[in-house]
């Protein structure tokens, strides 16, 4: 179990800058999610931690040791790939023992370790099968077993759930988190699915265009996004944004005005106001018109058109709305973003 | 009901019919060859087929001419052909699996130039190179007669293999290209060296490619006549049949038997290989 420290990690592929000055610390035994849209550089960062890629600039430390120039095999990491990459010509047993065979571990020791890890993942009766004879969920367990059998210091996971169907994904999600905590292993988990990151991670690092936008616990990331992108990327439906003008504790949006909370009293000028669909009451406030209504059983998502911009609001399912109804929205919790830099004020 | 399905089925039938008609001359020619080898005279119509095993008996006794005075060891000739064909297949397979991997997976200086050079080399016909290749042969040929025979085998395999290598390397590169990087990364993370990854993970995955390359190289060596006649001191089946067609004692049905024997390994090799060629791996990787 190690603490990982990334210092000013930059990676260039030719003219393309995949990562730009990433500083990140991952604590011992922590479950860190690297969250970002596709092409954001999150997988590249994972592969740099694994040692498959070398950073163009910057250093990587495991505890206090500099591993930047160490090859992958000397870093003692386990990696689970998005497509699992099980060797198709090897049985499950051979797949799992492959890392041990390479380390020339004694036969008896191999059997003991395989028994231990397969029992933990409940795949002990699949050892003679070949990867193509397994279901998606089973293949994924084998891939995790292969990563864990060498008792790595760090477990790296590259979107391991994205090839599973929706129901299985939610089931495995909980199991994976439990497993990580049980083993106390430092884990880095790459995903583009914000729900996955919120559900599993101790902390989330949001990455976009090779830059680290925010690092924090799921609560922090959800409640206090430091960048407009973070708010718009996390939550389902994500945060709403409206253009407004702040002046002496009052926020003007189109023809409507709402009072600003205390911490924003000194803000003056053009801003973007963000609020979560859950944190809105229908009553007094911003004027709008109902655009569409989606029923989700216990609650409903009402899309309201405000000055031509769409705002989603989650309200209890018992209220009736018709298209074209005039409503007034009162956000209970808001975040203000700078209009130019899109960072939180 | 007229729909796209009926239409495509009709055109499919048309395609099949065209293929069948186009292959009739080939099938007919090969059938006549095989039939003639079991007949007293060349089969040109149904009446001329008079069954006999004499041609085959004569062939295996090494009596090539009907007069029976000249005898050759057909087994030795077959063995020579096999040595050349297997030699070429072995050489080409080893070089192209290594070079194909390097060109597909490794970033080194001059990689692009090597690939272009391979294509250009492939475009060179073997006949055009033979003068230069012969000069090299003469310069390096040992004086000792026994050594000379051995060397001629070595040389013909090397020269014929060299002609096959450019295309085979391209072919193998294609097969390696098709394997996702994750397999290789996974092997490296598991603690394998590059060469171990190549041997234990990549090679099993490109098995169909290796087989295809080996097969083509084997057939190239088996059927080659120009290089074999120029360099090899011993005879192979190809040069043997050719010299018999030209001889004044030739008995055509006997040569048909030799021709049929010449065809056999190719057919057998293809029958074995096609199953493995068509069998790919599935599963183990999603995405």
C-alpha cells in the first residue's frame, strides 16, 4: 500500500498536449476516481502511473521513492483494462497465474494465492474455462483476479465497468468498492461516468483537456464545483446555468431578480449562476415557462424555459404541470461563476 | 413480395453461377491430369480413359522414360523438394514474425523507410534479380564437391526466401496491427519483457497469420523452378518434371502421375491449414 504523488505531470504526443501540469496526491488506501469526458487525458494519466507511458515532464512518487523511470514490472501495480485484455489462448487459471509464473513463484505458493484470490472473487469454479466461455461479468472478475494475485501496491482500473450491462454495473460497483476497502489497497479508477465516480470514490479528480479542474470528495465536487464544467458534468441531470448580473446582493436574470446569499454580497458584474435541479423550489423567483415534463415515478423533471435557456427542475411527482404554464423558480443553493474564466467566484 | 432480400438472393445466385462457370476449365484441367495418371494414354475424352496403375508403379520405381533404361530416385527428388520448401517456409516465417512485430509495434528511426523499401522490393520480379544473385552465388560457392551440394541447398533457400520475405513481413505486420495494445500492456504490467510478450502473448494470437505466411512460403519453395534450376545441384520435382517433358522418351501419362504427386502436398497443406486459418479467437477482449 503506497501513497502516490504526481508532480507537474505533462505528456505530449507529438504536437498534442494530452496532460498539462497535473499535481495530484493519492493517499494510502484511498479510492481515487479520475473523472472526465473522453479525450480528457484521464487514461493517459493512469498509464503514466502504471509506467506504460513516460511523462514528458514531471515526476511520479510512490511513497517517497521516485518511480518515474522505473519500468512497469518494478512498480508493482495491478491494472484492469476497459476491455479486460484476458489472454484468449490461456485458460482462466493460466491467465491468473501468468504474473506469478513470470516472477518464478513456487508452484505450491501459486496454488495458494490463486485459491485465495479466486475464492474472494467467487470464480474458483471457472479455472479450466477459456475467456470466450465466460460472461462479461465473469471475464471482469478474472481480470481483477489477475491484477490482484500479485498483491500489488496500487490497483489501477481503466473504466472496468463500461462493458457491463447497466444492472450488473451497479451491482459490481458496490462490490468493487467493498473489495478495495477490505484489501486497503490504494486504487485509481478512471471513468467518464459521474455516477460511478460519486458512488465509489473517496475523492474525485475532475480532468478536462489535460488539466485538473478540481479534486475533492464526492460531496465537495457535487455541492461546490470550482469550475462551471465540473457542475455541468456531475449530477443527473447536471447543474443548471443562467446568465445574470450581480449588484449589491441582488442577482438580475432577464426581467426577474433574486437575492444573493451573504457570501456573494460583494460580487458585482456579469456572472453565471449555477444551481442543482434538486435545489429549486417552484414559487417566487425567476420567471419561466414549462417546456416539457418527464415523469420518473416518485418525482418528475420539469424543463423550464428561462429567457430562451433551458433549466431542469426536479419536483415531487404529485404536482401537475402543463406545457406553457408560467412558473417562478427559487433556487435554494446557488454557485456563481465568473463569466469569462468560468471558475467559481 | 418483392423486397431487397429477394433481389440480393438473385444476384447471389448469379455470382455463384459465374464462379462455377469460371472454375470449370481449372477443375477440368486438374481432373484430366489426375485421370491421365491412372490411364494408359492421356485422357482427352471418355473413350481414351483405360485404367491402369502402371504409371504410378513406374514412377515410384524411378522409371521415367518408357524405355525403362534411365532410373531416378523419385523419393530423393521429393525429399529435395521438401527440404527447399520447408527451408523457405522456416526462414520466411521466422524473419517475418520478428520483423512484422517490430514494424507494427516498435517506434524506431527509419521505420517508414523500411516499410516503403519492403513494398518496392516486393515489386521486383525474382527473374530480374537472378543475374546479380547468381554472381553472388559464384563468388561464395565452396570448392569441395560435397560442401558445394550442401551449399547449393542453403543458397537456394536463402535466395528464394528473400524474395518472399517483403510480402510476408507486410502480411505479419497487418496481423500484429490487428491485436489491441492492451494485450501487450497487460503482459508488460504482469512483469513480462518485450520478447516474452512477443513469444507468449503475441505469437499465439497471430497463429493464423503465421500459418498463412508459412503456407505461402512453403508453396513458393515447392513450386519454384527458376531459382532451383539456376542454383540447386540436385533436382526437385519441378525441375524433374520439366526436364522429362523436354526429353524425347517422355511418356505423358507417367508425367501426369509425377504432376499429380507434385500437387499432393499443396492440397494436403491447404486442407489442414484452412481450418486453422479460419479459426480465430473470440472473447477475452471487449470494446
